[in-house]
C-alpha cells in the first residue's frame, strides 16, 4: 500500500459538486436578474387600489389617489390620439396608459410588446432644463409617448404578414430597428407640432445646434444615437433628431405642392420604413418619404446653423456702435453725469462682449479697462479725445 493522504470519498465529491453547481446557478440567476432589471425610474408601484377609465381608444389606469388628475389625462390622451390619427395610421387595438407618481422624476415611456402601453409619471419637469418650455406637462408627455406607439406599431408588407402568422413578436416591429434619433426626433416633432410648446418650440435645442456649429463640432448623423459624455450628452438624439425631422417635414411640404395628399410627409415616411425589408436604410426611406435624403437635410441644417451667427454678429456690431457713440457724446460735451450713466460696469461688459466677434482687439482692451476705476478711465480718455466746449 502506498503512503500519503487518503483521497476524498465519492459521496464527498458529489456533495461538493452539488454545492458548486448550486452556487454557479445562483450567480447565473443573479446576473440574469441584473441584466433584465429596468432602471429604478421605470418601476411602478403595484400597491393599493387601481382604477381604470375607458375612452374610445385608450384604457387609463391609475391609483385611486390620482382620480382627478387621471380624468384630465384621459381627456388629454384621447385628444392626442385623434390628432395623431390624422398624421399617421392608428395602431391596432386600444392603448393602455398608466398614470403614476411613485418616483420624483418627470418622464414617460412607451412599449409596443406585448401590447401597446404607455407609462406616464405625473411629476411636472420643474428642474429639467430641456423640458421647461411647456404649457401643460400631461399633454406634452402623453402626446410624445403616444407618437412612439403610432410610429413603432406600424407594420406593412412582409412584416404585417409575419405578424399575422406569428403574433406580436418583438422582432416584427420594423420601425423599432431605426436609430433612436429617428424615434425620438419624430416624437419630439409631434409633441411641439400638436401642442404648440415643447422642445422644438423652445430655444434649448436650437442653442445646442448653434453652439456646436460655432465650434464646428456638430457630430455626424451616425453618432447621434450613441451614448456620449460630451454636451448635450443624453439629449443628443433628441436635439438633432427633432430639428432634422422638423426640417424634413418642412421640405416635404414644399415638394408636395401639386401632388396627391400624403404623397410626401411623415405618414409616408413611417409607411415606407414599415414596409421595407431593411427599415434602417435611412437615406432611401427619407427620399421616398420626404423627397430628400437625411444626408442632404443634415447638410442643410448644418449650413443654416453656420449662417445664423452672422445676424448675431451684425446685431453685436450695431449695439457696439450705439454704446460707443453714447460714450463719445458724453465725453465731448464733458458731461460727467452723463458719462457716469453710460460708463457703468454692466454697459461696459455689454459693449465689450458685443464687440468681441467684430473688433476683438478693441473689445479685449475694453474688458481690461473695466478692471480700472471709472475716474481713471475718464482721465485717460480725456487725454486722447479733444474737448468740444461751447
């Protein structure tokens, strides 16, 4: 018999194997749960009684405590449905809308699988910069999310035939394959076009575009839907997508003169992508839907943004001339009181910053002069400029 340590018994090996296997299964289920879990803001509170209001096209579900707000939301949602049905083909069946306020966040989301459903968080966007321009938060967010349902539920041609055979399989929603800037751009376009407020009417997105154009930092279209840490971060798809969709609809309206109704426009574009075998061929779908490719529309958007600051520079130059003329008039008449009224820190800053794009050297000197006492500035200017006394 050979010496040494005795080997493990068969039963011990089996018990150890079962423990390892159970541990691995536990880790696997834990990782699967993490992967499948939604964000905390996407969760709803299932506790307490829930009531339902049925309208012609929606079922509005809500906690009993939100009864009065839910009645308003039901009317708003039905009105938004009717408005969107004039713009796009309506979805199949009723839409379930859940109104909730269990989290302190202003948001909403839409799903088309397994059924058409929308969740709306009732908290108004008090602290959200990009959402602050709105007349009615419920109307804005409900219109936005219902636009998603109208867009994503649409299926034609082989997609519709496959859905009739296989049901509402998540891979049979062709418009869901388009990039997020298309989906969010369409929804933002309608939130403003149908409510008269929202992000396309506000100045936030146009300011983002102008700032990027001045820095020659407008990202290419292929990067609009990517996660990024660069400003405007998560709003990139919304901002550029909404402005491009707005321009696309405008160009389609110009080209549709003399053509049959709905030959060009958003309805036509949604139907084109919903019928094609490869719905994410963006330029093809845009040419058929809007009459112009997205690439051409992006170039137009960039060119218009680059041209816009010229008007701002002209206004800055005019403002600089007016303020400088008032300052010189006060000095030449030796009216110290008038000079004190003109040569304030606020007016000096406005003058210097307004002149910066046009007269950078003079503007920098003016900014430097603002750091000096007012009396010293007056004394220096009196040495330079001749007096004109009566």
